[in-house]
C-alpha cells in the first residue's frame, strides 16, 4: 500500500472512534446548532487539515522523534512548562483511550444486551495483543479496517439521502439546544482532535518521505473527515426520540430506520473504536515508555484500568471531558498556525 494512504488511514482511524461513529461527538459539537452545524463541520475539517500539514512539516524538517521534542520546537518556553504540557497531553490521550474502551462496552450493552464489561474486556485483550506488535501492527490494522469503514459509511450515507426531509422541515426539526457559538464548537472539536492526532503523527515519521506527500495527506484527510462528518450529521436528522437520552444516536437511527444495515453499522462502530484505541494507545506508550519491558508493563496496566473505568459510562465521559480538553488544546493550535 502507498505510504500516503497508510498515513491517511491511521489519521482517519484515529478520528472516527466511538464518539464520532456513534454520533455523540457530531451531536455535541455540530448537530445541536442546526444548519449552522454544517458550517462548523467545514471549519473544523479545514483546521484539522492545516494542523496535519503543519505538524508533518515540522516533523519532516526537524526530524522529531518524540512529543517532548515537538513541544520544544512549537512552544519555546522553559522545560518545566513543556513538561506540564506534555503531561496534560498524555493524560488526555490516556483518558480518550479509556473512553474508546467504554464505547465498545456501551455498544455491546445497548445493541446486543450484553454486559458492557464483557465488551470492554474483549477490546482490552485484543488491543494489548496489537500493542505487542509495535507501530507496524497499528498501521496494518488501520490499513485493512479504515477503507472498509469509509466504504460502508458512504453507502449508508447515500441510502440515507433518499429519506431526508426538505430544508424547511430540517430547520424546524432541529432545535438549537446549544448556546455556544457554532464556530467556537468547531474550533474546540478541531482542538481536541489535534491533541490526539499530533502524537499519533509523530509515530508515522518513517512513512513520510517528502513535502509533496505531506500536502496530499493533509488535503485528502481533511476531505474524508468532512464527508464522513456530514454523513453522520444527516443520519441524526432521523432520530425520532429525545436525542439527549441516547448513548449512540447514529446507531439508534440505523437500528430503527435502516434495520437491514444494523449489523454492518455495528461493524463500523466496533471497527472505528478499535482503530482509534490502538492508535491512541500506541501513541501513549511510545510517549511514556523507554524500554521494552516497561512498554509491556504499562500496556497491560493501561488495558486493565480501561475495563474498570468503562463502567462510568460512554456519553458521560464524552460530554464532560471532550469540551474541557478542547479548550486545553487551543494553545497548541494557535502556536501551530503562527509557527
């Protein structure tokens, strides 16, 4: 497979995790703003594309190996300040890893009636096995699953187009329940995704050879993110109950409106969660461990804790933590844009 697409699939695999594919993120940051949410999706997709481009250029130019080195280039402050930022980013990556495991369990409970702990445990075990294969295993898994996930999402999006309401009905149907400005939410969405993406991009340095590849990776990734976000947004229009009560609104739509596609979308959800989990977990391990023995020990502890924390609840974790870390990531985006 072309190196460009290997990198793109890891990027997309990182972003379309439990929060994205389930519809929870799209609802929280965009759908609650009605039509204006579509503009927000465009803004966030462009910003994410710029973040990818700027980050890869810095990595390529300075030969950066670790997130700590990246911060020293990006934020020219004292070492203590950079250590604090590095710690915050690693904590966020770890928490998001836990959220993905919780999302896997939530799907098992909501759609299959199986205790969420069983689903979370299954993901934790598979993830640990992949961690033992290093970054090559992560790239390979994304290279296989992500194209399939994208294809299925596009098919579902096309089928959904024939059943959408008119623009007038659409505007009446969606009530703006979020008082935050839509463009601010778009920036926050880009911001917390940049916290996830940048450490992951650092692990892909060996797959990027020149500046032309960087531009192609950034543009194609941005376009794919935009299209997939629109597809999920339009799926949420079909929700016929109180959307705030749903853990996974997009899953609810497919299960009730497009029943023949229920199990395909189940594969999309579980596959999306898996690709994000392994990308984030691998990134965290490479940022925080120095020896192979230490890597294995931290990976095992991380997977065990993720199962225990998963009982807090998927939507609770997304609604509470993602906006908070969005604000924390703003400094990183601003520094990237002016670098």
